[in-house]
């Protein structure tokens, strides 16, 4: 039953990316040359979501509701919120704050899950790397598309 609940939670979080899509607005934004190709996002996120679900289930089976599961829950909320903030509200600044909170919650999961399930902790390492890249991309796109204040040089 826990596995089904975790899969459903991850599916709901992943669905935010399907509801709040990049669209025409995102296409008009200036982006750095190192922006990953469009096809990479659904491929990478699909693999990561499988790992996120497995890691959550793995920790649950060993420790139940525990500190690592608190951090797992936080990261899935921040994960789901990012697409809504960035693409839905078009608030790159709020999305950047969200991705910082996501990054911290992933790191906290890794540290707290290690004694419970080293495999679950290691599964989150590529997730942390991808979110680090996404965070820097979010920051760079925000900078490239923010007009300087009047009188700024």
C-alpha cells in the first residue's frame, strides 16, 4: 500500500510539469548556450521520478515515517511547485527560491537517509546534480531576462 501511495504522490508531482508547460513564453526568453536540449528534460525527469519513488519507498520500508521521509516529502512539494511558479506564474524569481529550497531538501534527504538506506541516498545524488544544473539555468535565464533598474549602468 505504501508503494502505491508513494508512486501516486510522485505521479502527481510529475504532473505539474505536464500542466505547466514551457510554451511560447519560454521560447521567447533568452537562454544560455549550454541550455540542455528540449528532449532531455522529459527523459531525465522520467528517470529521476522513478528513482525518487524508489528511494521514498526504500526508506519507508526500513524506517517508516522518519526524518528522511520528512525531507522526501518536502522535496516532492518543492519539486511540484517549481513548474507552477516558473511556467504557470512566470515568476522566475520565486521559482529560483523554490529550487534553492528543493536543493536543500534533497541534500537533507541524502544525509538523513544514508544511515537508513545508502541506496536511497545514492539514488538522490543524480537528482541533486540535475537540480543544481536546473537551478543555475533558472538563475541564468532570470538574469538574462531581467531589465536593469532605471539609472543602473
